[in-house]
């Protein structure tokens, strides 16, 4: 079962079992253009 949650900043996380996938919405992609750097917490 997939469980997707969205932030107010147009980011999302989808959890399926013990795997999580993160991303940004289409709106955020259109507003940001090219994403060249991503910093994730340890």
C-alpha cells in the first residue's frame, strides 16, 4: 500500500513498505526550472 504525503512547499514523500521515494510536484518543477543540487539529511 502506498502512502503519499505532500508539504506546503510542493515536496512529497511516498512510502511503500520499507522504501520511501521523495520528489517535488509538477508545479514546483515548472517554477524552479532545472534542479542542480539537492541536500538530504544524514
